[in-house]
C-alpha cells in the first residue's frame, strides 16, 4: 500500500511559519529536528499524527530568508466545515485571504484561498464538497 506522507515547503523563517500553521490554520506541531552538519531545520505539522494522515514538512535552510516560488506549484487544499467562518478566523489571526469564498469557475463548489507567510497558496474547500473537488 502507498499513501502520501507529507508535502515539503521551504520557508524563510521557521518560527513565523510554524506560528501561521498552528495559530491561523489550527495544525498541531508534531515534531522538529535540526541538522547542523547540513544547516537546516525541519518542523512537521498536521491535523493528526503522521501514521494517520498526510502532514506538512516545513524546511528552513539556515540563512535563506526567501524563495522564488516558481510557476509549477499550485496549492495545498484543506477541507473545512464552514468556509466563511474559516476565512473570517484567518483574517482575525492576521492571515491573508486572497480569494473570498465563492463558486469555482465553471462549477458550483465553493472555494477560497489564503496565503501563508512565504506566499504559498492554500485552498479551502468545505468538507461536504471535498470528494467532489471542483466538480459540479
């Protein structure tokens, strides 16, 4: 059996990013590690333990404060119970909503987008529509 374990994102400030994923998105810090020989630090965050669900791995390469995100990466999708309340909570915690809740182009599924401190896009889809993804 295969399953997705984690998605790795390179970040310019590990503490700032951990705070965002914990305080704004409600994830739990699962574990951290440092590798002095190769000068990087890791933080793993998620909504449940790694043996149960996929998580986010934040990688801080010591001394690198920003990255060019490029045009290939799209977004991370997170299922939420109430998309409007979730977007309001993100704003209340100082987070940036880049697309207010509304139907996806060409469909009826309601989505929204927020941005993490490094500019990575995070899509919210209400859990009741998560299996439909962007279908009608």
